[in-house]
């Protein structure tokens, strides 16, 4: 069973769509670290303001990467940034995203710190 950890996150709520996706990931035994969910302030248009996004951290030694390996393959190393903009999803990961109407953005070069952003597609 993977560990679900919150680090630096206020413990904010998520939308029912995001909650359904997270619950299924937990049932699958996948671990991950939530570093951001609902925010009181963010850039205009951010899905964090509408409960529709979370950020997944990976840089700490104890962060569980099983969720990232599910989406990007067993050999995926999130600390190897040479593949930014080139990673491909596994067929299972892609099917999961379609089922839950979510997308994953690779924000390992984000100014606020490296992470993966998962959001509900609302447009």
C-alpha cells in the first residue's frame, strides 16, 4: 500500500471529480505526496482556486513515486529532468486520465518548485 502524504499543503478540499480520482488511486495502492490543493490565492484561472487541482511533489527522499510510475512507466525517474516535454503516459495511465477527465502537467521547471500538477479538465 502506497503512502499518501501532505507536505506544505493546507489540507484544502478538492472537487468531487478530483476526489473520485484520488480515491481510486488510493484503492490501487499508489503512493504520492500532495504539496498543494485548494488555495486562497493563486494566479487567475488556476484550478487550485476551484478545488480542481493538486500538486504532487517528488523531490524528498521519502516521497513515494508509485503514482508517477503508474502514469509514466516503471523506469520513470522524476529527478531526471532531461526528458521534460518528452515523457509519454502508460496506456493504463492514459485510460485513467480519460476515465476521470483529468490531465497531468509536468511542472518540474516551475518557479514555485518542481512538481507534477494534476487537474480536472473543465473547459
